[in-house]
C-alpha cells in the first residue's frame, strides 16, 4: 500500500505519522504558537527529527465555531510557510489542510505534496478535478455540515454505515477522474457527538472494506478531554491510548500534535501485529 508524493513512494503498510503545523491564530490546541519563521522552523525540525513522515500545514481553523476567513487570507498565510519549509527542508513531504481548490493548486505548485480536505470535496466543487489534474495524494475526510455549524446537533441513524456510504460515493467520483492515491479520514469531531466518535473508533476496521488507506486524527480532541474532564493540554495520554486503538483497528496514518509519542505507539503496535 504505497502513495506517490512528488515521486517519493511512501509505503503505508507500516503506519506513518503526520505532524500538525497550525499557522492559525485560533486553533483549539496550538493556535497562535507558530507565528514567526523561527518558531515554525523549530517546530517542524522537531517533528521531522522525532519521525514525522508528513507535515500537515493548515491556515484555516476548522475547530467548531471557528471564524471563516477568505481564500486570499488563507493563501497569504500559507504560501510563505510552504516556501519557508521547502527551502529549509528539501526532503520534506508537506500536506496542505485546505478545502479550497485554488489553495490546493497554488500550494502544490509551490512544493507541497498532498492535499488534506476536511470537507471531502463538499465545500468546493472544483476540488476533485483539481487534485485529479495535479495527480497528488488526497485525504478525503467526512464532515457533517461546516466548521461553523457541524457540532450544533449532529444526528445519524447509523454513523458508521452512513460514513462508509459517503466514502463509497466520493471514491467512485475520484476513481472516475483517475485519481489513484486517495486516503480516507473518518473525521473524528467533525459533526459527531462523543458517542459517535467512539463508535467510529471501535468500528474503524470496517472502513478497510473501502480498500483505501485510513488516516486517524484524534490528537487532543474533545472526545478525549471531555470524556476525562481535563483540558486539551492534559490529553496526551488519552491521545496515545486512542492512537493505539486506531492502529490496532487498521489506521495507516496518525495525524498528531505530538510526534514522538505517536511514533512510539506505532513501534509498540508493530511488535504486536507487524
């Protein structure tokens, strides 16, 4: 199970770690921490040294109820950071966290390698044709609604079955466009209650029927810290526990704030099932 990132074939049969770099002022865990070049370079160097295969750069905050920003503002935030990273880390594999096709196009042309779309193609009808034209790996995520309204009252009859149906329909469209490398992300916390999130985590193995690599993004999310009645800052141990469950249930990529601990979880799980 490999994906092609700018000619670099990455084997996902051994799970990989994607480190999160939020360059937004209002992300739920690390908003505003990486505002200047030195802070960005230091954090990315740390994540790469600790074993991250991918660095996921996001300039649009998708936490529940986050402020909406314009496409131009997103481009103004993200393009200088892509340039900075490509120039300082020539081997870096950059993922771009965006739902906008123009941002996808501009960042890939600046040296990014894959697109991570929280909307699964639902917030920009040109996204699928854009990633197919670019022929880059695409993370297809499930979200109910938009970041502004997704947590107001998420309702499903059968959350696992409905998300599998969503993926099947979107994967069919992408395969019609001849896009080879599609990764699915169930979208923990994106239009789901805490109970929905844990049901999906328990059922993650069922998503393997879609024959696509699975990305799990549970890092420091409210499903964990609200369950334990702690803060996001205190949710590292819970994150490692949830990452371990995700790996045992078939996750191929862990998207995390804390790379070292995720890499360690992969190594331990590999000893059990590898």
